[in-house]
C-alpha cells in the first residue's frame, strides 16, 4: 500500500487516465473527486463489497439443479 500526504486541491494519478483529487478536508473527513474513463467502475469500498457478494450469490445454483441439464435446455432453445 502506498500512503501519500496531499492537501486540499492536490491530486494523484493512477496510471495515465485516473485522477484522484482532494476536494476538502473537514475534521476527520476528506472529500475526494475521482476522474476516470466511463468504462472504469468507481465505487465506495462498502458498495463494491456488496456488489461482489451479490454476484457470488447469483452464481450459486439452487439445490437440485444440474448445470449440464440447464446447458442442455439452453441448446434446445436455439
């Protein structure tokens, strides 16, 4: 992990396309702005973790379902 010291108005770059700017420092809170290409997802970590958890849950087959059976059914529809 890289730890940096920045003041309000200062930025850091991640690669060539992502810029993180310290917008405001108030007490123990820091407001930051992230400038990134549209194809780069930017989330707060707690939201990112929820998305990952939901994706893992969606990938679990319910009991009694056979993936080969499902794939066979999909092939019949085409």
